[in-house]
């Protein structure tokens, strides 16, 4: 059954959006304007294509940076005729160019901060593309309001900052119309990208939570597109994220990226936990890189906090010094110890908690009354709503109360600045502040401490004061819930909700000896000066190059509808098994070996009744009726179950418990293929497994004659996986001197005798056939899991070792499109049955025996 969250998304993903107001069909940008050579236009019919066959006429790497807003400032000309444009030098999107290769062309796609009349949009697009290499995405007002102020700010922003809408008046509850607008806006962004993209030469770098489903729209069009995504906000824990009604749609959309970046390991860990719990995906860490396997693609997970633009801060310091701002503020706060807060007006910034901490410090440490000043700068709010209005009112009331309580003539403990200020003014405040205090209750990164450290270091050749040439020192009190906290080891970290502890931290910071402040400052400055914005962008781009290096070597298929769409990437030699081809080879062969796994191959994994149906029994018996065929079922199941289920198939060979037990027909006795029949090791392994089973709800032990298997499929995904790793280590330790192997599989830990595997079974079947004068010239081997890979591996070396005919036709086939040692695949057990039925129909009827009459199920 399809989730309700997919309602109407089949239409949405195809571009058929609900009517939200008049949208004019605009003239498309001609791609030849930015890329030399002849490039055809992309029409709407091609938007559903999943091929990457568009070839560029040049071989020049370019990066397209996509974000909600372009890094340009726009305003009306004085004569009200047209617009004037300038770069926004403070935009991160512009600053990150410093870390990209010098020869790389950079193109921007995003929206503008103002609404452009529909009749002016073509002209604005042409000017921005020609002069700024920017491609504007114009969102109709009806879509923009629901997209930005609705879904982005009310739903995603609140969700990612751990605010759940427990009541209609608290936070923003999910509304499907807002989600539809979010999808529609992302679709518009994708159309603008598609108009200018060269899929073989371009890299795409998407930024932030506004465009989390954009990767799906682009991947649907270009399977091999090289694409990265960076989230600049926190990513919440799975307990919070799973409350979103569109949780899986967003996750799957992000997984269409090649590289996903986060500021901290905590954010990445939460994302990986969501992928594990909701999608069943596990990650691996190899040589320092974290990778997430998803349908044959390895999606890189990048952890790298963004930095500041050092040259820009130094430039602002020179301006502030030239304008005498620093001197002005030093005189204004002469004799005072300045603590500084710089925050956006937002419910998550904890500004009022900071004010309460300041109030508490003045109460607990009266020596600071008349001496300590908290300068609190608040940038204008980006969102809106009742929560924000309440926060503003609370801050105003706290400022008034504290100033009335502790203020006197010539002294106000709280200086509250709630207006936009220039960078020069801000760095002047940074320069005179003895300590910066950040008490955000949740924040993606927060670069305020970085800017403060850079400003306290100063630019010695530009500063007029002789004091600037002395030792640099600074102090930080930062919330443990912000992204920059882990990288500032010299800061005093606080829980902002405990404002009493924050007050003590503030007192400690401004009371600390200068030598200690200097040491901490030097440590912080070394870090931020080497990990600036250029370092961040360079590191991300290099990882994107590494992750995408094999894109054009692999074969890719796009499968799935709407946000279930994903790309399956496989080795070029891996292809679907053609029934017509295998049937023609089958007919021409003389001695055939057919090896079949059971669960997941001829029997669906999801089936509760594992007994083979009459159709399967009939097909197996028809294959056995051809004397040219040797047919084996090779399974991990016990011999009693397999013997009972396949009792009508008298000539069927069965290898049970991964080959520990084996027989050639129902008339033969079971033979033990393992090196010994001593199972004293079970008395050691079983108590260990029982210990973990008692401690892990949802786990169980399966006892076989030759093996013990611990299952944790029904346990909590994270805890079960963690316990499995611990158990693997524990069992390997206690069984080190026993003749057994301990292996981990998909939701299992398997302990079995050494020398037992499906690969050994395959080798024994081929050898026995060769010794009896029936060397196999046709091999069909089908399986679906890791244990079957051992059969595929043996088959690949069997011809060179001589146990198979030198001209043997080998069909090693896995079930499902996934990385495998097999060269062929079939999609599911139903296709396996269809293929086997085709071979049964093609079998020699003259050699059939009347075995089907024995069927009694």
C-alpha cells in the first residue's frame, strides 16, 4: 500500500502541480549563451528521461551552485526603470569560490530577494546571466509564500531545531498544500538548472534545507550527474525526524545526491540513523571516508564545518579603524568589561536565556555591577509567527527589568541593538569585547565565535592603536548545542537552559587571567585561520570529485516513481539474464548443472508460508526429468525441512545448512561434508548468544544441527547492529581455538564449522560430474545473498581449474540489481520461476519420466 504522503506526488514529480495562481510560460535561457558549441533545447517531454546520453561539445569542468537565494543584491533604479545589481560580498555562496580551482567556471542558480514583475523577468534573466553568471528562479507569490514561509520555516526549520507542533499554536503543523508548494518550488529550480546544464562536464552543488528534494528532479533527468548537497542547519535525531509525514520522501530525495555534507558528526550520525531505521541502509567507514550503499551507488557523507572569510574580516577591520569606530566604542565603554552577543532574532537563539544569565551573574557577583555590560545585537527576523512575537516581547521585558534593577546614571548593564548594522560596526564591537556569549538552544553552525576570534587577532599593520601590537586574547562562552562548539576546545561550553551555570561561566570567562585567555585565543586562531571558507569548499569539492570518479564507467538505470525514484549503478559487465539467450544455450548443451538457492530465490523472503507451491515442484520435476540435468537446492535451512518440502522430487540433490549435509537424491543417505562432527563448541557459543538475546529485545537464536545463528532483524536497528558487532568480537575471542568460523550477515551472526560453504558444494558437484564422465558444459547458479556469492566465486575459477569444460556456458545469477560477483541478475523470485519454467519447457521430452504424478501437496 502506498503511503498517504505520496498523495498526488506522481503528478507533482511529473510537473503537474495544483493550480496556485497564474504562471506564465517564460522564454527559456539558451544554453549556448554559457557553453560554447551547439546544445539543443530541452523540452518538457524529455523531463521524464532517465538517460545521460547528452554529450557536451567541450570538455571543461564547471560547477553550478544552487541555493534558495542568489548572491546578488537587487534594487530599483532611481528613475524606477529597470533594476541595478551588485554582488553580495557577504554571501557564503560567493565566498566559497576561493576554494574552487581557479580555472573552474562557476554558475549560480537561485531566487531573488525581491519580486520581479512577470514582464521584466526575461530581461532580468539575461542581464544576470551575462554579467553575473546567475540564473534566477522566479517563484510565483502563491508558491513562494507557502514554500518559504510555510513549509521551510514552519515545518522544516522547526523540525530540524527540535520544535514539534504539539498544539496548533506551537510551531507549524504539517499541511499538504505547503508540501506541494515545496515540491513545486524545487521543480522550478530544477527547470532552471536543466536549461543551462552540461551533464557530462558540470558539477552541481545544492545548498540547504530549502532544496532537499531537488536532487531527485535532477537525477531523474541525468542518471550520471555529479551532484553534492550540503545542509547548513542541524539534522535532528531520528526520534524527532520520524514525526514528519514526508520523512521517507525527503530522505530518498537526498540519497539521489553523490555527496551529502554536514557541519558536525552529530548531524551526520542522526542522518545515518534515520537511513538505517527508516530505509534499512547501513553505512561503512573505510580509510577515513563514510559511505552509504544505496542500490549499487556509494553515497559519500562529508563532515566539515564551514569557516569564515578571513580577508573580508580583515578588510572590515581596516574600514572600522579608518572610520574610528573602534576608537569610538572604546571611549563609549571606557572602564567597562564588555560581553557581546550577536544573534538573529529567532526563537532558537536563546537570547533571553543569555539575558537571564547576565542578570544572575550581576546578582551572584555584585563586583560586576556598574562594570560589566552585555551588548546584545539582534539581526532582523527572517521568519514570522506568534512564537517569534512572543520571543521579541520576552526579550524587551527582560532588558527593561535588568536595566531598571541594576542601571544607574551613566551605566546600563544591557545595551540592546535591534537594527541592522554594517560589518564594520559589528567587527568594531568584536574588537572591544572581552568575551562573546552564544546561548543558542539549537543552531546549525553559528560563525559568530569565529568572526570574534579573527577580529581579536586584528590586522596589526592597519591598527592605529599601539595597544593592538600587544598579546591577543579572547574568551568564549558557547552553547554545547551549536555546530561550532566541537571545534572550539578552548571555549567554556554551557547548557544554555541552565542559566545559573551560564552565569558562572560568564564570570569565569571575564575573570580569567590574561595569560590563559591568550593561550586559548592562540589555539582558536590557529584553527579558524587554517579552516576558513576556502578550506571548507575545497575539501567538499575534492570529496565530490572522488565520490563521482567512476560515474561514467558504470551502467545506470533509473527506477521507481515520484520520490521513490533512485538510480541503480552496476558494473558494465553486469546485465539482466535474457531468457531467450539462456534457453538457446540450454538446448545445445549436453551436461547441465543447476544450483538453486531457496529463500529469496525460488521463495520470496516476504512469504510467511515457506513451503514450495505446486508450480515450483512441477518445474523442478520437469527439469529432473531431463537426464542431461543435475539439479541441486543449496540452502542454509535444515535438512528435515528441505527433505519434507521437496519429497515429491525424488531425483533432486539437496545441500542443507550451507552444505554441511548433502545428498544426491531421496534414495541416498545424507552425508556430512564438514571436516568433523564434534559440536563441543556449541556449549561455548550458545551461552554467549543467550546473553545477548536476553539483553536485545527482538533477537532470537536459531539452533541447527551444524550451526548456531543469532537473528536481530526484529530488534531496534541501531542497538541490534551494535550488539551484533559486540557479539562477533566476543564469539571470535572465545572460539579462537575451535574449528569454526564466525560470520556476520544481513541481520545475523552465523557460527558454523570451518570448511563449510555453498562454494564447497558447487565445487563438489562439478567434480563428481566430471569424475563420472559428465563434465558440465552448462552451469546455472542462482542466489540472492552473501552466502551465494561463495558459489559465484567458485564458478569463476572452475573452468581454469579443469573441473568444468573449457567451453562451458556459465550463468551465475543474483536476484535483485545489486553489486555481486555474478554477471547476471533477475529482478525477483517471480522472474526466477519464469526463467526456470522456460528451461523446463525446453527440456528434452523424450527423457522425461512420470514424476509429476508423485506430487501430493
